[in-house]
């Protein structure tokens, strides 16, 4: 399987996880292509960084939404 070269922002989280799983399967195989090993590990590191960034952004957004909802509940109690 040829490595994908999409810029970080064009690949979705689910697609990144799928590609990570494919890379892991290749690395766990008995016939690992040593010539591609560093390239695969580098790509996996990039994908992990992308996934962590997306998870952090989602966590911040969810926290903001919950805080907004809590603020609305607080406003309702004042009435």
C-alpha cells in the first residue's frame, strides 16, 4: 500500500484512524518492508498528531457547549 500524502487538514479523523490501523497491520506483519519502515512510522506519527489535535479541538468545543448550556440553566433559575 502506498502512503497517502494528503495535507493534514484534508483528511478526516475516521480516515486517519483507518490509515493508522492499516499501518499498524503492516508493521505487525511477519514480512515488514524494512525499506518503508521509517516512512510508515513517520506517517503514523503525523496521523497521531492530527488525531490528537482533532480530539483536543472537539473537547474544547464540547466543554464550551456544556458551559453555555449550564449558563442558560442558571438564567432559567433566576426567573
